[in-house]
C-alpha cells in the first residue's frame, strides 16, 4: 500500500479517493471499470512514490518512464487501459484546479489488435439473395437492392440515394455520389443487371403508382426508400434465410470485398471500389 504519512488534501490516497468518487458520481462509470482504474493508479502512484514524485508534480517524462517500466509486464490491452486511467486522472486534476495542464495530454494509447469483422460465406450470400419473392413489386425491388449491394459494395447511403438516371444497363454500371460528394462509376455483374432490369420494367412501376420520382428504389408509397427501411429489409431476409450472423448492409458490403480478394482481385482496386 501507499504510505499513509502526511495525509494532506493532496496526498495520493486522498486524491485517489476523490477521483474514484468523481468517476462514480459524476461520470457514472461501472464498478468494474472503476476498480480497474483504481488498481492502475495505485500501481502508478507506487512508481511515483519510489522516485519521491508527487502526483501533482508529474511531468510527461515521468509517465513515459512509467509506461516503459510496464513493457513486457502488461498486455497491450492492459497498457492501453493504464494510459486511459492516467489521462482521465490528470484531466480530473485539471478540472478540479489542482494542476494547470495535464502531463498526459499528448500520451497515445497503443493500437489494439482489431478483431476481423464477420463475413458471409458464398453459400450464405446465395441464401440471402434468394429470399425475396420476385413475383411482386416489393420482392423485385428487394432482389435488385440486395444483388446490387453485393455486386458493387456500395454504401447503404449510396444505394438508397441512387437515381434512375444513374443506371446504365447497356454499359453495366451505376453512377453514384460517394463521400465528399465525389461521383463514382461502379461496374456491376450480370445477376445485378438482370435484377435491375426486372425491377425497372415491372416492379418499380407497381411501387410508383402513377407518381413521378427520379429515385431508383421506392417504398410502397412511391417515395425513396430510407436507410432505416433497407436495414429492416436486409435484417428480415437474414432471419428468413436462417443465417445466425447479424445481417447488416455493411456485412454484405464487407463480404463483397472479401470475396473479391479471395478470387484474386487486386487490393488497391477493391479499395478504390469501396
């Protein structure tokens, strides 16, 4: 334990108590998180005490020395949590008027290894794309949207924002406005082309119901389908297909990229398409 001598208002033990109270009352953090931060700071305070450094007189170099002492002792994830605890602690001291500036403000957390996102297998994609009932306008629309999303890797915002004028069936591409208002020409495969032809020649007219709209994909009121609307559509078909993974537009988009790379596509070319 940290020494209990000279327990003034700035003693490490009391500073820690005040900080924990701040986390619990003002920030509402979970008990497990608070306990982890407390353990991390006790370890840090021991390091400071061994060098006769007060928490109120810490410099950035002291923190760097401390983190260096943990190399090979803590996992990357634990080291990242230590840094988080230290940064939040010094921000608390600044906000409480104990110090003028945080010595940890320039401290960066180590990069954590990211779990690779799920992708659908080829069989799961086939199951998903076969779910819409293409004997009615809604099914034709849904089939076209799913096929187009998987064939092009469009963002869902690009997909629902497509205009009829942006579809070139003869050349086999769609024109879309992506991030930063940049126009993109995206090629599509034969299955997506066929689904779009069926939708444009039949299903879309059934949804339009004599209204006028430049939007490609319409809801049952003849208005542009929304992002939320498409999320519900793809989720429902995932359930119907019996796929246990959480089906989202992003998952289908990521599967598009993954399957292209599996097929030998150039990474830079796939990145450009996305």
